[in-house]
């Protein structure tokens, strides 16, 4: 059974895209058929996996959703690319996605377009990861409606912890109105190497509040992550012995264990 995980945080700089890339790459190393959907008009995930996003007439997630909106039937896998170095598939995004999101205001069906698209892809993939933009806007709402579960990377500073509460509240609202089966995959604590006493306390409080829904694995920082992205590959592929790469490998094991529970 295909599992769809939305990776969500309305705050930037919490390793959301890096987590999407490396969890996807790690799952592929476990022989999972993985699709990453870039749902951010910045296209960082696409570029971080070596996918060009500026080619004329390139088919992107915006085009797939536009076809769903218009009721146009196409090959479900149209536009899906293969990452340059990884055995994972990518549905890219570019800045046209932001304009499309703006155009959907007032469209009552708009929150359901991504779910309809994702459902056409479930037969082709074991895991679909959706990398959301740093907001709780309409595209993120689409991801929550389409997903089976939500992963939340969080920097345990005050506003980061507060942001988790906002995401969980948004999830609860979506569960009640549009996607009753939506669940919390887990919260990933992104710990800075110079983590303060306040952050340690916040991380502890997150574990007390959310219990087993906070992954045991915590993610340190590493400059090698940006180096890997600049080369269009995951850190697991670029430098598997790096401390952050090892942490991602551990996180992937936890995600796989969730699927067996």
C-alpha cells in the first residue's frame, strides 16, 4: 500500500527540503519506489536533486494540477523526472506554481486537486513525499488533504515549538472537514550544534507533549548538506559517513518502522 507523507513547516530554515530529499533517498536504498513532489514554487527540492526547472514548456506540478482542475486526462506520470544520482522520481516545481496558487482563490474544489492527482500515482510508487512551501497556504492545505500522514521538522526554539502547535491545529481541522484518515507521522527535532539550554528544554517539552510521535532521531547540522544539494544529490549519496547522513539513515529506519506498526 502506498504511503503519502507531507513534510510541513510554515517556518523556513528547518531543513524541510533537505529532510524530504534524504528521507526519500534513504527509502529508495531500502528498495522502495519513491516519488518526491516539489510543492514549493522556489523549486529547491527539484534543483537539490539535479532537476532543471526552467526549460521552456517543461511539465511541472503546476501543469499536473491545472489538468486536474480542467478535467484533462493525461498519463499520470507525465513530467516526472528521475533524479540525477538517486533512484528516486521527482515531480518538479517552478515559480509558475505560485501564480497558479493565487489563481485558485475562490475555487471551492481547489483543496482537493493534489489528492486527485496523487491518487492516480499510488499504483506506481511505494512512498510519495510532498515537500511543502514554508507557509500554511492553499498548496500546503492541498498536501494535508492528499497525505496519509504529516512529518514536521522543527527547530526547538520558542517560535518553532509554537509553529508545531499551529500545524497540528491545521491537521485537526483538515481531519474533521476533508481528510479523516490524516495522521501525524512524526516530529523531527532539528538540533543546532550549538543548541542552547532553552532549546534543550523546548525539545524535552515537545517529547513530553507528543510522546512517541517525536522521532528518537534528532538531526544535527552540517555544511555538507548544502554541498550535496549544490551537486544535485542527497547527503546519503554524497557523503554517507557524515554525522547528519547517519542521522538521516536512522530517521529512515524509524519511518519504515512506522509503516510496520
